[in-house]
C-alpha cells in the first residue's frame, strides 16, 4: 500500500498524530474525534513508512471488543493479519505474558483464571475457614477490598496491621485468600496485572527482552489506567520504547473504580520530551451540542485543555424541559420518542441517559405504557435487579408463607447462618411430606443441630413479626419496615463503592414505587395488587439483542456510544451532580466530566429534563436545576412549555445574572459563581459549591482543598476569586 492511503483520509491534527516521529506523544482525543482511526493509521504508518515490524509494536486497549476491532481495521488497512503483533487489553496481555513465563512468575503451568463469581465463592470458603460473620462483613466487601489493594500494587504483606476492626478483618481475609489461591493454582483478574508487574521486578532479564522487542507502545483510553497498569506500562517502556498515549482527560469518569486521572495529566512529566497533539474536530455532534459540552467542561480546573468544534453546522437548539414531578418528566420523554418514531426514525437511535440506576423505574413504566420496546444497556430492568428481587421475596412471604421461590431466595439473605445443607434438608422433607418449605421448616426444627435450628427459628420469627397482608399499614410504610427488619439496606449498603450505593438507592426507589402505586380492586389487598403489578412489569420481556429498541442506561455505561437523539434525564442538583460528590475533593470535577460525556453522546438532538419535585429513594425532593445546565449559554437552549410552544427560558433570563450575560449560571453573589475557585486567608484554596440568602446575610459554601466544605458569611469571608 502507498503512503497516501494512510494519510489522505485524515485531517491535519490526525495526520500530525499519525506521522509523529519525535518520540513520546500524548494524543488528546476529544469525543467523536476519530481516535481509533488515529491508532490504526499510526500502526500502519509505523509499519509501512518507518519500517517497524508489527512484531515490535504493542497496542493496549481497554476492552476485548476494542482489541478485535483494532485487529480487523489493521487487516483492512494493511491487507495482512497482524498475527505477530501484541494487541489486547492490559489483563489479556498480562495473561499472555504469564502463560509464557509461568515458572518465573511462580505459577503452575496449568494455572486457571477466576472470574468474579468464582473469586467470590473462594472468598466465602475463606470466610467459613476463618469463622468470619458474613452478615457483618459481606464477602463482596472483601472482594472489593482485595481487588482494590491489588490494583494499587499491594500484597497482604505490604499492609500494616491496624486496630481498626474492618481493616484488621479484611487483611486477615486477604492473607488467607492469597494462601488459598496459591494452593489451588488459581489467579483472579487483578492478580494478572500484579503478577505480571512482579515478573518485571523479579526477573530483569525477562523485562530487558521485552524492552528490546517492543520499540513502540500505543495505549488507548489512557485516562482510565489505574496505578498497577501505569506502573507495568512504565517499566515495559523503560528508556527506549516510544509511547503513544491516546486519551481524553475530560472523559475520565471511573475514579470510583481505581482509574487515576493523574496518569494522563502527568504523562509529559513521566515521559520526557513528550509532545501533545489535540484532536478537537468532532465528527459526531452538531455545533450547538459541542458548544454546550465545552461550556460545561471548561469550569474544571487542571484540564489539559481542548475545545471541540465541527464543520457540520450548529443544528437544533438544546431543548430544556422542567417536569413538575418525575412522572411528568417520563411522560414528556415518552411523548417526544413517539414523535421521533412517527417520523420514520428507528428506536435504536434513541438513548435515555441518567445518573442513578434507580431513575430507570419511572422511565421504564412510561415506555411500557406506550408499548415501546426498550433495553437496559449494560444492566437489568428495575424489577430484575437482585436487591429488588430480595425485597420482593420478603413481601411475597408476607402474602403467602408457602411461596417456595421467595422462601429460598431470602431465607439466608442477608446471611443468618442457614447453610446450603440445611436448605437441602428442608427441600427433601418438603418433597417427602408434600408440604411447602415454610411448613417443612416448622416441622424440621427439632431434628436440626442447635445452631441451625436457632437460625431457622429466627427467620420464621422475623417473617411472623412483620405486618399481615391485610394490615392497615400503608404499603410504603410496610415496605420500609421490611427493608429495615430484614437488614437488606445494611446488607447491600456494606458493598463498597458505586455498586453498594446503587443497590441502596434502588431499594429506596422501591419505596417510592409503593408510594405511587394506586390499587384498582377494593376486594384485594394493596400488597397483593402491587406484587402482581411488579410481576407483570418484570414479565414484559426486555427487547432482544437484535430487536430495534430504545436504549436506557446510566451515564457511566454510555461512554463510547452515540445516538442521533439523546435525553439527559434528572439533571438537577443532588441527583446530578450526585449529592455525595459535592463535598468530596475531586468528585465534583468527575461529575462534570460525566455530564460532558453525556452531552457528547448526542449527534443531532439533545433534550435535557429535570423535575421540580421528585420522589426518589423513598423521599420527596425539591431540587433546583443542575449547575451543569446553568453552565450552558442561554442562546444554546430553548425551554419547552407544556402547551408545546417553545421559547427562550424565562425562568433563567439573562438579566438575572449580572455580567454573566448568556449563561444559565447561578446569579453571581459577591462577584463569585458556582464552581469558581477562590482563596481564603485561613482555609486556603477551594471551590464554590452553593449560595444561600442575599444581602448582608448571604452565605456561601466553599469546599476547601485541605479543610473540606464550610459555610461562610459572604461579607466577612473576604474570598478572592482565582
């Protein structure tokens, strides 16, 4: 192939990135700017023009799907399969390395890799051997802890003993787990990178071999690398390999699972004389959408800096809709989707994005009413989620003690010491006597060992202590009591990170669903009707993988996707940005990056919606529109009225914002804006989070870098804008 076929399809910035020959390079690839094309064409350039053998190139991606796509595109461009080239994920490449050097890595030749479920089962066996209370310390918590330590490059021996009971228990589990893995000849996913890094450290001759071999290393999604991945990469690169890192600091949204934005921010420091190429021309979205995204993200400090633009024209304005509650918001979205479909568009061209998993319930109900097929991308529908099934299991047992499916699901959830052997004995007795599991439990107690008998009796007492189906207690109050008495909220809340938080929020949303439920039959209990309704919703199958369907997903799941029509739902304070992010250093910036990702998923049309009142997680909230919406210039937004007329947003008129003409930002108070960095004489630097009141009594909330969040009386605070 000739050189022109490599560089002709590229714009000037892409050509610069592809043909760079001066050493290390950081390619800041904005959303929709063609980063995969740049990676593939750079590999082709190195092979065809620079004379680098594919055998001397290593390319790292973050998903197996991306690795397969890269191989296919290299084949299409070069006309030859890149068999000798190492292309894969960090974990895949580490696995390949360990398979080749199993002895040097201290592994058996037949070592096996545990998936997440296998790892959890092994941890549960460790718990049993150590007599650790699974109810107090959920095994998933230990799984998260172990993986987090490995992602930071830490073995159990590297961690200090602590007087803190949680830390001491987790360290004990980690030590026993490591020993169990060694005995069984197995490794988990986090172990692959850690063991491969230790191979570099312990066997310098092997490291030197691969340093000589790989002259060029290319890394995709560089902003998502964690500590051990970055360390592994730096060691492999050494002082000879040329590293091309492709990523976008504005799309770093996985800090909660170990990704370190500092890796991309510090690239030029760690890789000397690296130059930076910015890919800013966007091939996905309209100018209006890109200008909105730029306006939101520019408020983040310490950005490497870029500004997306397009030659495609401005396109439609962004539509902003304020629902009076979440049902109204969902109805509005459903109606707009019907309009879209009536014009001959496909359902798969529509993406509904939301910050919290719990938001999907009301949106799902709206689509079900309209009989519009949908799919939850990367997740389960509301009533199919494990924590919701657990709660519904308790409610079903209140209604019917002989519900064997519900009984099996919750008899030991949360863990109360009723093991598999006890449950199996209950099954055998139930079959032999022709009775339910509940009846078998009542009959079998005298024959069980003392501990098991007590555990079974405690469960029976728990269910019997809950209100009856026909009690006068309101449905949502009954559900709240079940969640508390069963221990489900504490049980799921102990799962660390985003997963535990999401499960608790979903349980709260179940209470909201109970509050909103309207029974239709006076002759049946409200509980029975609610359970039947939930079963029917769950029975409405999710669209098949190949069926044309609306795509619902969290904003975290949306990265890398694009849709002609996008709805950003629930864009209001305390929901997005999430209330837990506002006072934690760095979290608000990540929330803003998440908003940037959401906006840039839209290709042609973007709707932003919020609710003035929202029942969420079981409580009613009255939150203002998100600060992220207020960051967007008003000339880019039109407010949609209930009468279907469209006008400039009078509720956010320019005149209300002093010298911030053209912005939906909060009114400047004392010359300060939300998100602005300020300096205080005592507390140092911080970020403005909120305003309260006006005149001499106005207060400002600032999240100081060292001192945390504080409320200050503005006239005495003497804050200086930075």
